[in-house]
C-alpha cells in the first residue's frame, strides 16, 4: 500500500545498518507530519515493494491507504489520468533503479519530482 498522511504525527523507524543512511545506530527514526503533505511507500504503486521499516502514530492521526491493484483498475477506465500516471510511474521506476542499493526507504523524496511552489 501507499499511505498518505491525512493528519497527525507518525514516526517511521527503519533498519539502516550497512546502508548509506547508517548513523552508527541500528535504527533511524523520521517524523512524518501531515503539514508537509507526506506519504509513505509510493514505490508500492509502481513495483513489487517490501516495506523497509515500521510506522507508528506518536499522536492521534489518520492515514489514507491506496491499494496498488485498485489504483490501477480505477486509472484504467480513465485514459488521460492513466497516461499521466503511466509516464510518471516509468519515470519514478527509473529513479528507483538509479538509486538501487543506496538506502532505498519507504520515505522516497526525489528532487526531480518535487514541485517547488
């Protein structure tokens, strides 16, 4: 699943030993808040994905879960959004492949995809 943070505070912990993200400890904790319009595990929409950590609510909040198969089914009946999503997905997968083995996490932020408003 892809998870959007609707509201609240969530801590994401992942094992980083041996990765480029290693801080010398066994886990890295990242706080994800809705104010930043965050999401987790976007890669699950585009590739077979294994989650890389655990997400726990540190305050009451809501997550919106998107199932990849249902996402694809809905898009398949809408040609324009499907075409856009297909091209975006191909671009995203290429970015993942470029960084393969370099600390991929469920929190994926590619500057190439960020819209600096």
